[in-house]
C-alpha cells in the first residue's frame, strides 16, 4: 500500500478530523483574503485593507458550521448561507464569506440526488446574488456580485461530480461482489452435480455386482455338500463379479484422484455394446434374460449410450433382488426416429418391492439420469404381475452434443 493510500485510509477512518481541518483551512483562506485589497491605492496593484469586525465574526461562524457539514449538510448550508447573506447586505461585499457556502453546497450536492442539487443550488444562487445586487453597497453589475453565481455553480457541479463518481465506484464494487457470489454459487452447484453423478455411478456398480455376488454365494452355500462342481462354478462367478466390481471402482477412484481434468477415461464407458455381456452375468446368476436389441440402435452418443446401459443394469439388478427366484426378464432397446426406447419387463410376483425395499436409490438414480438428458421415465407394476421400466431418451441432447457425462 502506497503512502497516499495509507493517508487516505487514515483520513477516511476519522471523518470529523477531516471536516475540522477543512473548516480551519477555509477560515485561514477567508481571513487572509479579507485583508487583501485587489485594487490597492488608486486602483493599481494589490494593497492591504482592514476588514470589518462583523466580517471576521461571520467568517468564524461559517467556518465553525463546516465542522458539522457531514452530519447535517442542509443545516450547515442554511447557516453559511445566512452568514453570507448578512455579509452581502451589511458588511464589506469583498469579504470572502461566500467560500463557506460553496463548501456547504458541494457537500449537499454530494450527499443528495441531482434533482435536489439543482433546486438547492438555484435557490442559493438566486437568493445570494439577488440580495447582493438589490441590497448590497456595490452596483448590481459589480463583478463581486456576479462572482457569486460562478462560485455557487462550481460548488454544486463539484458536489454532483463527487456523487456520480461514488455511485460509479459503488456500482463497480457491487458488480464485483455479485460476480464473486455467482462464481461461488456456480462452483458449489458443479460440485453438487459431480457428487450426485459419482454417487449414481458408484450405486450402479456396487448394487449390480454385489447383488450377483450375493446370489452366487447363496447358490454355492446351498450346493456345497451335494454338488461341489456347481458350487465351484458359482464361486467362479463370484470371483468374476467381484473382479469386475473392483476394476470399475478402481477406474472411478482413479479419475477422482487426478488433479486436473482427464483427457480421456482409462477404459471406455460401458454402453449398449456390452449389453449381451451384462445379460450374461445375470443369466449366470440364475436370472433368465431375453434381449431384443435392434442393430441400428447401436450407434448412439456416448451420454445416451451410457444412460441406456445404466438403466438396464439397475432394472435387472432390481429384478434379481426383488422379483423372486422364478422371475424372468425381457430387455428391449428400440430406436424410433430421434428417440431411443429402453424397456425392461419382468414377471416376478413381488417386483413391486423394488420401489420400496430398503429405501434404495436405484429408481431415483435412473430418473435423474433420464431427466439430465431431457427424456422421460415410467416405472410401475404390470397388469397380472411383474414390474415395468420404460425410458424414452432423445438422441440429440445438449449433454450428448458437448460430450459431457450424464
């Protein structure tokens, strides 16, 4: 911080001291000016004159009033204006008492609006100039009388300029603070969205693979004694599902640990190209799954492809957990013009438990993913038993166009 800035901070912190200094400076200037005679003897050069005692009293009164100009600007203007008016009528018209009015008028203009400045300035100018011209000892056209118009105009203009500058600085500061708040809110919003996205991904990965591990582990425990070969096969599926879960978790955590934005994922994001593989994992867990996947629906934007995959994954996971041991599932992916329809059906007798069991977030996560793409999701029990998940995804979306993850 420079010396000027430090001095300005000190002055701003003590406004009464600043007003006192201004008042003392104005009094010194007025007293010195009252002794100066512009014409001198015979109207040549400068001379010295003796001011009237009344002029000195009025100067002191006007300067003392300036000490309170910040707390009561209009009252100070009235006091200094009265002193100047008395001086113009009864005293030496050349005494510079009008300096107090100029400072007080500048303060009023700096602390009010422009309309008030015009009214107060014109009133002070008219009253002081009219009194000096009509009741003063000098002729009405004397330069001392005309100077009052100029000085009051300068005071009002200077005060208005100060007020305008303060308004501009205040507006700039408010815009800067508003922009800072907006940046902070945007940062918090992005963090919340990213946390929600990570939570959805982790839920999809963990729920799917842990459900498969749970089923296969139950099968292995049931047939361990009577059918060891089948138990070994079930344990192999458990190992494969756990390895897949660990790989996906490792990839997700690896992306989170990077300090900057990754240029590309270490592995391709799952999509409908892995739909048969996904269905196979559920078949190995004992859930019959039929897949109807049109060939022309395979080329989709990455965001839409990922959301379709996650919807099917979560829906089949819910069937595995809630639909019962004899349930069957049907998966259909059809592209109709600019839309992709994803449908997952099951015939489980207790499939409606997927909406309430355990208070999970599966259906909520699916709905959030679909909404983020601008699509629609319908879930509910089927007539005659079972559960239905139906999603309509637009192919051309803002998210897909920018390549952002859903």
